[in-house]
């Protein structure tokens, strides 16, 4: 007679998360960020000639604010944060630069559609004003595979959600991969939402980052290539 096998028991069980998507959020000390945000709000109001008043309206400045002396403290802080992130990622590089920096001024009711920031490595946003009801940024799952089979959830949790809301406050700096799609829900407060957006890219990208990481077996003599096609 064959004995019934004993019921199998687990000794240990753990969740292994592969290829996580990292976001970095730093909350500045209000003792320094509050007066900075007040002066920055006044400067932006003067720069734009007044914030948009029509419900749902949004204004974006030119993308060179990182060159303005009024933003120097924020630029210095953001650069330090990016340097720390690149150390965490063990990235070998020859430095990085801000490729764009602009202000987003959103009246009550204004949203910002889903988008990413191509041709950059990191993007970031600093919140000058994030009133209750206008204090969320939404990040979207970058993986296409989960949409192939998507059973209806019994409960919406982080493990089955296709997007995630990050609640923010004035004085928060959020940095994330530039390829990560994100959006901003409609501002449901009665005040303006004010943020400063950044893009960061490696310096000398073409020379140091773009070449293939492998080396061929057959050497080829270097030739000068004309980048501009000849006409005629």
C-alpha cells in the first residue's frame, strides 16, 4: 500500500522585485524653502505679467530659467541631487548639464496630459505652490505587457495599478527617469499650482555615451564623413 505523501510546507517565501523604476523625492527645509518660494512666486508673476486667470488655463515659460540668478539656489540644489542619484546608480559619466528649465503656472481646473521628456536622462519638478487639490503628479506604468491580460481587480493596490499618484507639497523636488510617462490631474483647488521643471542630460553624450560598448574584430581605417549632403 502506497503511503500518502506528506503535505509540502514552505520554509521561507519572499517577493523579488526585478528592474524597479526609481523616483527620488526630497523635501526642502521650510525654513529655507518658504521664503524662497515667496520670492520666486513674485518673480514669476512679474516675469509673466500675471498668472493665468481663466479656469483651466496654463502658462509655461521659456526653457532657460536655469540661467536666471533668481533660480540659482534651486539649480545648485537640483544639481547636487542629480549627482547623488548618479552615484547611487553607479553611472560612469563625464558630468551632466541642465538642458531645459521652465515654470508651469496652472490656474484652477488646469491639467497636464500624459507625456515624457525624450532625449534626456533625468527629469525633475520642484513645487513652488501645490495647494490641496492640486498636489498630485501621476506616473504611468512603463511596461506594455500587463495590458495583454488584465483581470478586473478585487481591490486596487500598487501591485495591480497601471498608474500611481504621488502626493507632493511646496518645497518638494521630485526626480525621475526622463522616459517615464507622467501626467498631472486637473487642479481642483481654488489657487494656482506653480512648479519648476528640469531636464538633465550627460555632458559630451555623443563622445562618451553613444558609441557601442563592444569592439569589433576587424579594424577599419578612420575616414572623414561629410555630415551635410552635397547638392548638385
